[in-house]
């Protein structure tokens, strides 16, 4: 579906420009954005993505490939950035390491009537944390269940 591809390109472009305040405009009111450990409504998406651009101020998005699906699109990409800010994960808060890391992501996006209805971003937290030099054994999911609390 061309709508989904266009919307995906718009969201990536807005993220790269750090123009995330208007992202909810791309979404249907009942839509959601989900990634491992957190699901947010469109109105909460700018805060969530600011946590990522805060942790990786030079974050880059490099699409690897895309597939059009019935009612949406699936995109494989590589994210790359230097970890110079605090990263909030479902496993706890990770202080800046100064490391430049890359990790793979698959985004599956559904759209209807020119708006995103669902965006699911899949990636492996352990791959990212390992690249940062963080041991999962040292972090506790239960102890840090609110690590992804979003700033207002």
C-alpha cells in the first residue's frame, strides 16, 4: 500500500530532522506504536522518540529493504548512533557509554485512509545492550519496570 510506504518515509524523515512533535498527525486516533517493552498512543510517541534521540543524538536510520503488504509495509533497517545520553530500557537505565553502535530493526506498519493505524518496531534489546557493553545479568526487569516512563 503506497500510503503506508509514504507514511513510513515521513516518520523516518521527521525523526532524522528531530521534528517529532508532529508525529501524532501521521496516526489515526485509535492507533498505537509498539516496541519491545513499551506500547504508546500517538500522543505519547514524541516523548518516546525523544528518549532515543537523547540517548543517541546522532542517530541514523539506514533502510535495508521494504516489502509492501496488504494494508501496510514492512521495513528492515539499521539504526546507528553514539551513546552519549541516558538510555531507558525495559531492563533499567543505561548511563552513556560513548560507544557508537548499530542494531537491526524491523518495522511493520499498517495504514488506512492515509493514516498509520499500527506501528510495531521489532529489535533485540540484548543485541543493543551487548553492543553497549552492558550485561543483562546486571539489570533487573522487575526492579526497573518503570524505566520507560515517559517525560511529560
